[in-house]
C-alpha cells in the first residue's frame, strides 16, 4: 500500500442526488449508517434463504416470492430464538 492509498482508505465517499438544502451532510451520513446496519442484518438472510436466486422474471411473482421468503426467514428466526414463540402463539 502506498501512503496515498492508506490516506484515501480513511475516508468514506457517499454519492447522492439529493440537494444539499434538502439533506445535510450529517443527515446523509446518518442515513448511510442506518442503511449499512440494515444491509448487515439482511446479508445472512439473503444467502440462507436463497434470495440471490430468483425463480422467475415477472415482477409480480418475484415480489411475492421475496415477501414469502422474508416472512419465512423472520418466522424461523423467532422460532430459533431463545424465547421461541410465546405460548399464546404456540397453540
């Protein structure tokens, strides 16, 4: 690594088309941070649930398939959690 590349690695560059009078730099960075947290949460789900392999090319069926996969992933996460399903839902 060169000194220049090490220096460049200490920066985060975010491109946006939002005007600066609509969102401040601080707000853009806050939203970017939140987006990254969501991505870190969803990334394992994408590979475990197979969300990277869409079974169709029609937008309506793709949307239904993704929603079903996400719902099943959340149900599986809840069932596998230490508390599992609460008794009111287990019956």
